[in-house]
C-alpha cells in the first residue's frame, strides 16, 4: 500500500482527526470552557476507539497507523497533562512523573530502533494500566471542573496518586522487559 493510500485509510484519517482536535481542546481548557473541553475529549476518545475497530473491520491496518495511533494517543494525554497542570488542576509532580516516564521510553525505543537492536515495542500490562488510569484521571479532572463534587474530587485525587506510582513503576517494567529481550537476542546470536 502506498504512503498516500495509507494516509487515506479511514482509521488513519480518524487518528489525524484526533490530532486536529488537540489544539482546540487546549484552547478550550485555557479559556476555562470545560464543557467544550470535555466534549472534544470524548470526541477524541471516540476516534481512538473507532480507528482500531475500523482498521480490523476494513482490513486497513497500515504501517503508518501502527506509528501514528500511539503517537496521537501520547500527544493527546501528554498535552492534556501539561495544560491541566498549567490550569492548576493536576499537581506538577504527577505531570513530571508522567513526562519523565514517556520521555525515557521514547528515548530508549528510538535508540534501540535506530540501532536496529529492537524494533518491536509492545506496551506492557502496567503500561496499558497506566494509560487507562491516566485517561480516567483526565476524565475525573474535566468532570470535576464541570460538576464539582466532593466524592469526584476524592476519586480524581486517588487516580492522580495512582498515576504518580504507576508512571515510574511501569517505566521500570518496560526497561526490564526491553533488557530481557535484548539479552535473549544476544544469547541466541
């Protein structure tokens, strides 16, 4: 499939739509328009769910989509953590831990990919759990801005604390998995 055909594939168009939504989501948060921000976040989530389903249903799994989808997901969550921290809704230390994890994983995987040492970077179970809790944390923060309720604030606070623990733990698990895979490749060579 040509690059242009990959760009035109419906799942990739949905992923690019998610990237297109991002600046408007940031503007909505900075303007404290949390109802629009929440609606745009839901729309972004819907495009994320649909792109994966459509890739399977339409047999449109592409190399571009394999790279573009996780990039769009990370960019969405990372940007939201930054903007919500700027807005005072997420503690700085949580965002620093999230960014440190993501930057570390990005640097390791880029180095390993560039050197041809390792080319398959599947997310770990803790990595998937970390992403899920991050999404729930962002949902909690946005809902808390729309409907401030004590129980929701407590739940969101707990989710942010879990993120602060899961981010470094999942980074360590990722590093351990990569280390073991590289060692097994060297031992079998």
